[in-house]
């Protein structure tokens, strides 16, 4: 198990820490972020526009003779929305796990701590090999309605990303 230290901050989303660990089921990632929605995003959410966030992971092994060997490349999508009629916030993870929340801050806790995520099979990494783990979390602007995408491209209020954070990991076997 390797834990990454805090890295650079980004507007709205800041990387806190991440842990990649070997389990009986495979390799799992736990991550934490500091997430604060901008006023424009809160306003859009309160008007019923769903927001899509993407957590991306890439585990690669450097090679001196060619490009890095990418052993794991995976992404997780989290969709948050607000129903104006029921006054309930709703979140879904990868389109399957749905949860309802009464308060915005309770729903943001899901974004801040996305939970354990199984990213690869047990034999995906070579034992005792050194890898570079890259992780990024941010708003997926391409999932917004087309009219808002035009606004988002020109506005800093819609650009929320932790940026890529990298740390080293020595593969374990379980």
C-alpha cells in the first residue's frame, strides 16, 4: 500500500491524498479531494442542470527503450443533480449506484471521498516492479448541455480540475 502526499491545488478541486493497494479482488484505489463548487456551478445545479465529474487513473511502468508501459487505465464517472420539485440532490456513480441527499454538502462528501474503487485484476501489475500512478479528478465539461459548453469554454468558473498528480508505487502481490 502506497499513499501519495498532498500536491498542488486547483480552482475548486484540490488533491488531498490517494492510496493504491493490492487486495484479494485486485488493485483498489482510495482517494480524497477537497471540493468546493464555484458560484456558477452551484447556480446551474440549483436550476436542475446535472454536473458530471470524472476520476481518472493511469498506472504505468517507465521503459528506457520505448514509451511507458501503461498497465492500468481507468475512469469513474460521478453525476450529481438537483430535482427542483422534490428539493433533493441525487448522485450516481458510473450510472448504477444512485443516492439521494437532502443537503448539498452531504452530496459533496461523495465527491470529496469517492470511496474504494477496484481498478484492476490481481495480476494486472508485475510483482515488485516500480510504477508511476497518475490521478486526476475534475468536471467533465463535454457532458454539459451544448449551450452551456460554449459558456464553459470561455469562463474560469466552469474549469474545475485537480490536475494530474503522480506518485510512485511498488507492486505488491496478495
